[in-house]
C-alpha cells in the first residue's frame, strides 16, 4: 500500500511517500481502506517532535470502508462505510495511507454521508462537543433540544473547531453568538448557523454580546484565552464555563479571582486525546447522531471550505494547516 511516513521530526519535508505492507487487524481491530484523511494541527505538531517509536503514519481522522476485522469483531462490519477518530494517537497507524488499522470503537458507521464529511468529524467535532458539555450547567450529551434556553459564545467561529461548535450547538437548539475578524469570516460563521456574529475588529464584543445575552452566556468555546480572558470574565453568567481548547495568541492567561469567584465560574481546559473515556464515548455517539440527522455539514455552504490534496502532496496539506488556512484540509487517498 502507499503510505505517508516520517521517521524523524522536522518540517513537512520529512514526510515521505513509501510502499508498505497492508497491516493485519489484531484482536478488537478493523482494517479500513481509507478514502479521505483529515489533517489537524496535532498532525504537524506531532511531526515536528518526531515519531515516538521509529516511524509514524500521520493522520488522526479519516473515512473509508472496513475491509477486514480482527478476532472478536463482528464480521458483518466488513463493507461498512465508517469515519475514524484518533487513529494515530500513541499508535503508528494513521490515516494518511491507503489502509489503516484502528480499534473497532474508533471506526464509526458513516451511513450515506460523504467521505469528506466523515474525515472532517473526528478531532474538531469531538473537541467542540467536550467544550459544549463540560460546564457545570451544560448537559452531558447533545441532541435536538439539549441546549434550548442556553446561550453559547464561540470565540473564533470561522475556525475548524469553531465551526464544529456552532453546528453542534445549533443542532442542539442553542442561541449561538460568535466572534470573527473579517466580513469574509462573518459570512462563513453565518453559513455554519451562528445566530449572531460579532466582528471583534470593528465592534466591542462585550457590549454587543450583552445586548443579546444581558445575563451572560452559559458557556464560551475559547480558542484564544490569553487574548480574550478579560472579555470572557465579563460575559459569563452565574455558573458559566470557559472551555479552552487552544492557545492561539499566547500560552499563558491571567485571571481575576473575585470576579470569577462570585459567579462560581469555571475554566475548563480541553484536550480531546486525554479527555475522560466516558465523555469521548458520549461525544462519538452524539456526533454520529448529528450526522445521521443531517445536523452537520461541510463545504463553503456550511461555513467550512474544503481544501483537498492527493496523498502524494500530504506535505502541502500539512503546510496549509500550519498557516491556519480558513477551512478544512483533506487528503484524498483514493479516487
């Protein structure tokens, strides 16, 4: 099989297209013929550090068809269209290859949805789900109506996780406020389903958000805590939570104690790879339900432009994600 491999850390030039034997699924695993691989920031950050043990195929997310199953796995899964999550987390078999092996729970039925959508789910949507459910007064799971009477602020609604958070929150019937930095990004956030869009370069975020939610918001999905902390403190309602999933804009944040103590506010830091097992299982189930119900989409019409590269150009795909291109970067593994 063709596969992208790196054997040392560094920039995208360390990625090589090689020929490798098709792996055999072990007990509890499935072999998936990959159609599309999704690229996330974790992929290039892990590549810079180098493989943990000799070699690594990158790619946490993907979509394809189950080709074979290991011992203890239902053979009826063979031929099933699936989406894959966390393929390369502490394992060498990522999705930037014609075949990969993953534990069966990490290959989720995709139904009739496109492989492009399937490869876009994984890390962004599971991260967004955790951000929308980790607050003290937020539900453990999402479904239609789960966030009725809830107001969510998504900082950076044109980003990949921001887009996922908007889509999942709207599917669950929340009022969604989001911030962006340009008119172009405002159009993308609106296409994703945001109820209100604030251009933080031209408007006062606190003032505008307070007009919409006078009592504050229930949860904030935060991409840049260092930059937005002062505004976040002013916008939380009693018992509200700021869920931080990235360190864009700085790797340290300073918080005032008393203004956060009085409302019993929570700051929740989110890394999907080390999130509680039960929370991840709930997220997978809920995201799969959203897909089945048509609650999430991809493409420019959903506020998430797709950028596709062939497998041989995976290095270019990594570079696009490193440059923070607006939209979702995918690698087309099969025709």
